């Protein structure tokens, strides 16, 4: 890739130009929708267009999916028509990048439409919130991608299989922060493990939505679990 960096940049640039043209071309539906909503909002007659917004959202989503599929499938003739004669390597980089970006085309059109809807309702603060959330998610995903090797190194799924010592794992089934399935998956990676998923407690507190008989049953399971643990650690 280092030798082909210039070619790759050229291919990506061509694909970005096409995807941006599609997004901003079809995203102009937001302008007309924003005008309609603004007029009815000012006249206090929003009840006349209460079905317009969901119809516009569904139509935009459908158009985005159709355009994404058509351009991804027929990218070769479209690229030949728009770009003309380009090198094979540049075309390959352009095609690969465009196909990846085409998956986000429906979402991009929806985001532009929501901006128009909020602008029509004179509520531009929500548009700003959406932009901030989108930018934050993009930064987080970029950080994850850049640190993928470190995350793979830290992830137990890659080294838990090397644990040979007896391991005891306990997790609350009603944990609202970390799902108990994380513990069951961890136990499946450790050959010599004993796992207890208890419905008695949540993340940091005792569950109160269970009957007394059920709690007694769970307490007995916990006693058995800890008995095995102390017996092993004698």
C-alpha cells in the first residue's frame, strides 16, 4: 500500500466525489420538507401534514437503499462514464472505497432529512445534537480501529483458552451494565471453569422482584458454588 499511496488517494478521491454528489443531490428533499413544515408550523396547522414526515422518512430510506444498491452493482459502467479512462489500480481503489461508503448512503440521506425536519420545527438545537453525536461516534470508532491490535491483545477471548487453573466465575443475571452472557462466553473459553449465573442480585444490589422461595433456591445455589470454591482453595 505504501508504494500505491498516491494511486489509492486518487481512487478514494474519485469515489468521495461521486458519493458526495449523490448525498447532497438527493438530500435536497430536506429543503422542500423544511419549507412545508415551517409554513404549517407558522400557521399552527401541523395537523394537516402529520403523515408527511413518516412518509418522507420511509421514502428517503427507500430511495437511499435503491441508489446504494444500483450504484454498487453498476459501479463499473457509472465510473467509466464519469471518470473516463483511469488506471486499473485507481479504479480498483475507487470501487472498493465506494462500495464501503455506499452502505452508509441511506443513513446519510436520513440524517440530512432529519436536519430539515428539525429546522422546519424551528428546533435547530436537535440538529446540532445529532451532529455532535455523529461526530463523537465517528471519533470513537476511529480510535477503536486504530487500537484494534491493542484491543485484541486485551480481549479475554484471545487468551482465555490458555488458562489452565481452575476458575470460578459469578455473575448476576439481572446485571444492567454488563450482560451475564459475557461471563458465559468467558467460561466457554476457559476449559477448567465453574460459572454461576444468579438471579438473586443485579449489578450492585439484591434483586427485589423475586419471591422468597426463589431467593432461597438461589441462595442454596450460591452456597454450593462457594463450597466448591473454598474446597478447591484449601
